[in-house]
C-alpha cells in the first residue's frame, strides 16, 4: 500500500535558461519530501529572524517604559507583543519541526516519500501565504483586538489577521496529517511503533496533539471573525477598545498548550544522544512512553479562561490545571535522565568539546526542563506566579511570558541541533561545528536570561511579603537582564542563518553518514535508498547490522 502521489524522481523543471525560473517552477510543483521540507525550514528561519528582532525591541522598551516608546503607543506595543508570542509558536517552532519531519521522518521509517506529497507542498505554500498575511496585517494596525477603539481600516486589518492566522493553522493541520500518515502507514516491514525512531514517534505525538487542539483554536478565530463583522462585539474586542480577541486565543501560548510545540525536542534528544555516545539508547520503550505522556499533558484546548463563567473557580486554581502543570515535569525529567544514562554508557565516545548537534539537543532539553519546572512552580497556589501585566493592563503576565519563552526557545534550540545533526540529509551540506557551538551557546544563555528574568519578575510581583518586594533598581536590573537575553538570542539566530548560508555557498560536502547513525535515514544516498531496507527488528537497525558484521566475518574465516 502506498500513500505517495508520485516518486521524487519524476520532478522535472522546464527547459529554461533562467535558474530562478526553474527554481520557482520546482518549488511550486515538486513532490520530493526533502525539497518540501526545505521550504518549511526556510520559512521557519525567516520567522525566527523576525521574532528575535521584535523581541529585542520589546526588551528595549521594557527597560524604561515611561520614557521609551519604540512602537508608538500602547496599542502598537500590544500588537507587536502578541505577534512575538504567537509568532514564536506558530511561525517559528512549528515550521522548523515540520520542516525537519518532512525531510527526516520518511527516511527514518523506510519510506521513499512523505504521504500525500502534493498536500504537503500545498500546506507549505498555504503556510507561507498565511504567515505573510498575518504579519503584514499586524503591521497595518491589525492584530488581535485593540486597546483603543478599532474602526475603518484598522477593523479590516484585524479581520485580515484572523484570516491569515486561520490559513496558518489549516496548513499546520494538513502537514500534520501527512506526517502522521507517514509514520502510521508507510513504515518499512518489521518496524512496529515500538521500534519507531524517537524523532518520528515524537512527530506522530505532536501531530496528534495539534490535530486535537488546533481545530479548537480555528473555531475561536471563526467566532471572533463573525462577531467582528456581524455581531454585537462580545468577542470581537477590536470594536470596543479591548483585547478580547487575544484573550480567546492566548491559551495557545500558555500552559499547557505551549508544551505542544516542544514535544519534538524530546525526539531530537533521543535521536542525537545515542549516536553521539556511540551506543544503543537506554530504555527505548520508556522513552516512547515519556514522549507520549508529555504529549498528553500538552493538550490544552480545555484551558480557556475567557469563556469561564463568572463566579467559577479561576482556571489556574482548578485541579486539572494544577495537575497538568506539576506532572509535565516528569516526562521531561525522565527524558533527560534517559539521555544521561545513555551518555554514561558511551562516556568514552564523548571527549573534548561537544558537537554542535549534541549541544543543541541537550541544551534544548535543559531549557525545556527549566520551562516546565517554572510552569510547575507557577501553578502552586500559594505562589500563583501570575505577575503584573507586561505593559498594557490585562494583556498578560511576566511569569506566563517567561515560561513560554523558556519552553519555546528550548524547542528552537533543539531544532537547531537537529539542523546540524541532519544537515547532510537536508541539503547535502556540512555546517560549521564552531559556528554551531557559538550560535547554540547564544540561544541557550539568551533563553535562560530572557525567560528566567521574566519568571523571577513575575514571582516578585505576586509576593505580598515586603521582604520580597524588589526595589526599583532590582526591577530595572531584571528588565535589563531580560533584554540582554533577547540580544543574545538574536545573535544566536543570526549565527544559525550565517552558518547555513556559508554551507550553501560552499556547496555540497559529500558524506551521507558523518556521525555513524543508527536509524534508516543514514543508509540513504542523497536522500534515496539504494536498495530496499532490510527487515527491521529494533529501534536501531543500522547498529544491528554493524554488530552482526564481525560475527559474519568470523564465520567466513572459519569456513575458509
């Protein structure tokens, strides 16, 4: 049974003299999963550059909000702040992991292509168009409501933001169906789900969570759009000078839903560490269960305080919210423990400076662990890390933003580690190890400073004991620390893009398996299996083959 529309080999470009025309034709018609994946990855990198620039500007304004007005008023600040938070999840983390999955997952499960490649290509272009509409409409005074009354063109721009965001969500859902179908239906003979590589499994879990939750977000957008144009303005907050539209969708980037964008980070961790250590992964089945549990705890569409009845217990004081917040630490801690166990088994293989991909995988996991730990602290009732509003009354809180930044930059750091790990499969290039280490170090330190300072600020703002109320100087210092983190993150993002651009300029480096990989993608040549994969009997089929070779050679020697 096959789920592919046509094999990659059938892709042909028109006979034209212009490489640009041929490249555009290929981008519009290709059914090669690697080329489709590269479209997603490029879009995610562009989104990353835009997000970190906005983050730096937001940080500059937060250091002296009384006298610094970077964006021109509270309403403009709110729009860019909302774009930054939503963009990190939808326009950066999601396309980066989808792009990696489009390239790597089919090869990991032994398939020649992604399921429904034309749908995958349509999703990529739909995502780019939707992201463009969403960003441009925000810049045109749109966004998710308004702190002042939105009328005329501003009202149309708000509606256009909702349309663009809706197209982005539909595209992510379509890509999720392609990835999930590939893992479920196109696995090579012998590969059960218990033998699935951890990155492929993590993307299956992620796709399932997105397919369960993002349609709810789409429904939120439809309600707001219809009310904005035809209703009394109950949900379309831009009409009456409020940010009710944002409040309806804020659950996307808050606990527990924000964890859904970091599930693949555990898959990257589980794929990179055993190869770097040169040993078989410890407790593969347990790792599968931990990723599945983290996915279950990342389902957050039920947590929507906007629609809560008056007089009800606040959503962040309800048992389910607290239980999800505390339990989310366990699978991430378990995954990091499993990685540590694997590294201990192969300690002789890891000497000197860690490789960039190992730094990215471990660093992303640690940032994610810090994020879920901060989220667990936040749900403890005596602390209630709600914090004060970031700048505009009622928009959001510093602690909530801090948790989101830690989680999302942990996910992005892990995705960058995946870039360095699978670079030869993505485009046949070798990325600079030193530039990778520097960029990932910037992302790690920047993420800690940015998210950590916000969490600490949120803690100070909610403690009533005067011994813990910070002085103005301490509050300013935390704001400057957060801004310094945003600058470091921006430098890391620039380093990633510079390293990729340098590798593309140098051209393909050759070498299909520079690390001694254990899963099927490392047996491909230029992304193609030279022969059908053999029967798979474990999660590390190439390691199985390597371990059997000495026995075969020894037997042949005895026979001769």
